[in-house]
């Protein structure tokens, strides 16, 4: 959707409408709808529609424009048969902003009719349930979504969280704003930017409200799956929610990615790669795809596989810190200790001090005999923990590297007691904990978490 408002500040609104229309179309199970990120990859491109369609492996393209003026919004949408560049359908709609959700549902249903696919009664009911929305609330919601999608810093996600809350305050019936608020807390908790108790409490409250308002929101069920896995340690429920989310919205890329991570963590390599292929089919331009592939090898402790997959990722995304983190892990696992130090240093620099990357660097320093450097990192993290949240799990990995098993188990127990999302995720595969694995206390911890050895 092109922004015709002649106001660069309204770009987020046009992009948001693109995203929301993509979301509505993606709920139609008979359609394969490529992700917003894949489509937006071609924004302002000089490529022809047939070229774009071939690269995305699609039969049709929806394009159009958005013009917003005060409390009115005009949307022009057209459906184009990609091979022939022939217009199949075009329509212009003008509505008040409070009717924008109904408008998006109407456009999505019309497109489905034009391509002659069946919409199930359940899907029709979901489209028919679209309600009016407070324009200011929807505006805050779209701004929050834009920040959440592109914000890679703690500040960016914090701002998104504030805007989601503003949207809720202005319109408490906007279910997707509650999902966005929950996602903000879950993401910040998973990244260790806030403590697990704070993240869990606020995310649970927001998700409960979202599902009260609309129990058919695939996005909400996918987030509930992530919380069940990482925060509640209820693994059967996690998988059930991930799969139900994709039943409700089979084209939901973030949900497909979350399921893939879960299957990788579960050690189900073949299923994880099959899920990764589905993710790739929906999001051909995703830079996350190779990161997830690295994650599959990571949870298999296949360090050569980690290195091979991650080198492809860093070649395309040299400034994304997860690639350098995974390369550091892969280098350590294959005995390339000096290379591991260099990669972890890069990951720390690019992530502005992510504690997982910092702990990895400390472990790598011990491996090359630089205990003093590791001890300094440990001292700094302990000091930092007096002022802001630091995951006790990461501190435990450094104590394990330094050979202080008692302290390592003390901090692992702290991580267990606070229900750190690091515990279920890392415990089985993390090579940093290898010095502890033969200790009966480690086996006991695995048992209490609900993990098999």
C-alpha cells in the first residue's frame, strides 16, 4: 500500500494497513499468503510485477494506496494476475477511521471471492466480527506495531509497549493491542531486559484479556504457546497452543517461526526442518530463517552445522549480532577457541552488551586461558545485577567455566526459583554447563524442570 498522504510521518499508517490486510488475508486457509516482510522487500522497487511474482512464487499480487485526511481514510486496492500483469479487480473505499477494521475484512473477503477460494463458515464469522475502533487507539496501535517489527533495541520495544498500552487505554475492546502488549513483555522477558516475574505477570494479564475479547486470535494463542514453553515450563501445552495458532491462521509467519524454534529445542530435527521449510515458503525474504536453522543445529549440538548455517547468515547480515553469537558457539564446539573469542566480542559489541553474548565471551576467555578477563566480566555482571535485572542463569555459566561448581549451582537454583525463561531453553544443549552435567544436582534440576537427560 502506497502512502498518498504526502506526509512522510504517515508512512507507518500505510505500512500498517499493508500489514493488517496481509493478516486478514492470511487467515483464509485456502490461500498461501507471503509475509509482510517478503512483500515489503519490494517497496519502491523497479522490478515488474511478473518478476516479483516469480521470485515470491505467487499467482497474484494485491497493491494499492492509502490516503488519510483527518478522520477519513481512502483505500484503493487492486488484484493483479501476476503472469499476465492483468487487472482482475479494483475498488476504491472511503470510510471513517473508526470503521477501518470492517473495511480491511471487506477487502480481504472480496479478494478471496475474486480468486474463487472457499471461505469456511468459521472464517466468515471472524470477518463478520470486525468492530468499530477508536481512531486514536488504532493510530497508537499501528505506531506500536511499526516499532515492534523494526525495533531491535530495548528502547524501541519499550516505546512499542507504551504505545500498545495507550491504544488499550483509548479503546479497551481492541484485542490485537492486548496481544501486542503481551508480546512486548514476553519479548523483553525472553531477552532478559526485564525480570521473568514482571514479564510473566503483565503478559498473562494482557493475553487473558485478548482471548476474552477474541478466542480465535491465532496471534494470541502463539504467544500463549511461547509463554507456556519459556515461562510456565508447560511443554505439552506450548506445542498445543503453537499448533492451534496455525490452525486459526495457517499463514502466520511469526507463529510458524515459534513452532520451529520449539521443535528444534525438542530435538525433533526432521520436524523442525519441515517447519522451517514452511516458514521459508511464507517468508522468502526473512533474515530470521538462517538464524532458526542455526538454532536447529545448536539444539542438536551439531557445531559444524551451526558454523555452516551461520556463515551463510552473517554473509548476508554482517551487523546482526545473533549470527556472530552462533558462530562463537559453533567455533567453541569445533575447537576454534580464538575464533570463538573474536565472534563473541563482535556479538557483544553489536548487541550493546546482551548478557548471553557476554557470558559466552567469558566462557571463551577461560577456554584460551584468560581467566582474569572472565573474572572481570563476572564482577561487572554481579555489580550490574545490583541496579538492574541480570539473569542468574548467565552468571551460573561463568562460574561453571571458572570451575566454581558451588556458586554455579547456587545461581542455577536462583534461576530455577525465579522461573527464568533461560532455564528450559538452554539447560539441555548449552555447552557452557558441560562441567556440571555429571553432578547429581544437575540431574535433579533437569528432573524438576521437566526435562529428560
